[in-house]
């Protein structure tokens, strides 16, 4: 099922190889009606919709706060793969893949799932912000680490704008530390990832957006309840 999505002037951070374990061709996706599929698609759609709306939070649009201009261009497709492996990712084609092993082990709460999806959906880097020297050495360790940290920061903001508690974000990375520090050629240590998004300036801005988003959602639910009550009252009369 496609999801309306966004793409700014972005370049894919990585191009999965045909043998990538994330490739769904040799995997079994859960049915669209399966509760896990419905849940992951709901959270993914909420996050993607924040980029489409690009709402104003505290007199500044979300894209301004993030530093990215959102332009329609990706039709996201979400698949939950019935496999015990702890994998989740986003392919260059716009396919978001979450394996049941990862979902069941790390994403019992929607806030944690939003942390993962917010990060994976933003693994695209603005072309005009990458110096030429770094294009020459695109796969250098430091550059890739900065790319991941930038995706963490942007994902944090999208998570907050979609109404998911950003305070769950650093807790999620720290919870993964019991399986190792997560450091590799492409990924910085989990402890650093948690520390970066927990910085007062970064988390403070995310909480500001989250509180405003939560207030809007409560107002919307209240209005829906009022309309429902009015309709029921008219019907009874």
C-alpha cells in the first residue's frame, strides 16, 4: 500500500545491494490486514503526513526548524516482514521494511516505533549541503556517522510533530546498548546517538513542537466529539 510521501532535494544515502537482507523479494510480508502491518503503516503515515502538512510550530514552519524543504515526490510503501531477524530500514525505492523480530523486540510502544521510522524515512541527505570534498570521500566513516546523526535529529523532530513523545528517542537508542554499542563504518555508537538527541537545545525544540502538536490533537478530538454529540442529539430528536 503506497503512502503519500515527501522528498526534498535529496540524494539517497546508501544504495542497497541486490543481496541486501532488506530486499523483500525473498521475504514473506504480513497481510495488509494483519495488526502489525496496520500499526506500522499508521505510525509511518502519521510521520510522513507531518512533512506534507509542514505546519507552523511557534511561528516557524517544521521545514524551517529542521533545515529541510519538503517537496512531494516519494510514494512510501510499508511492509512488515515475517522474519525473526532484528532489521528495519528504508530502501531507495521508498519501501519501508520492518521485520517482526525487530518490531517485537524493540518497538512495543508506538513512541519507539516512531523513533525508528522517523530515522529511516530521513536517510536522505540534501545534495546542496554536502561539500564537494565529502562527495569525493562519500563513504568515509566520519561523514556517514554525521549522516546518521543528522537523520536522528530530523527524525526526532518529525516524531514530535506527529505527536509521539521525543523523550522516548534517546531511551530507545540506550535500550539497544544491551546488545552492543552499535558502532560501525556507517553508524556512530548508540551512546553518542542518545547523547546527541538529548542535548538541551535539540530536545528542547522537539518538546516544544511535541507539546503544540499534542494540544492540536486534543483540540481536534474535542471538536470531533462535539460534532458526534450534536449529530447523535439531532438524530434522537
